[in-house]
């Protein structure tokens, strides 16, 4: 049984991409397997790229807080305070 890891942090914009930068020591190491293909390890951090289509579906942008977890062995990203639909 895999350990459930749940973290919250801000969405950053780096080189035009929306990303989550998670310290490995704070739980990022538990998210590596479930985020393969959209993430890479850079030094002591796991960098997860949020594709534009997903950011649009979740209604998140730079500076928004999101929650990430690895429930069911999959990466789940949810906005902490979803933006209202206009």
C-alpha cells in the first residue's frame, strides 16, 4: 500500500509555463512516480508542469494555491479556492 501524500502550494510561472515546485524533502519524493511524464527532478525539487488545457479546466493561474496528492497511485491536482465560472 502506497503512502498518501497531500501538499498545498502556489502555482508559479517559469519560462512561460505554469509549474509546481515541490521540495523533495517536504513530500515531493512521494509524488515522483505518479507524476512521470509531466515532471522532472531539479536539484532538491520536483518540478511539475501544468499543461494549459489542465490549467483551463481547473481554472488556475499563476499565484493560485493548489492541492496535490497521490491517492490511488495517480497525481491529483485541485485548486484550493476554485475561481467562479463567469
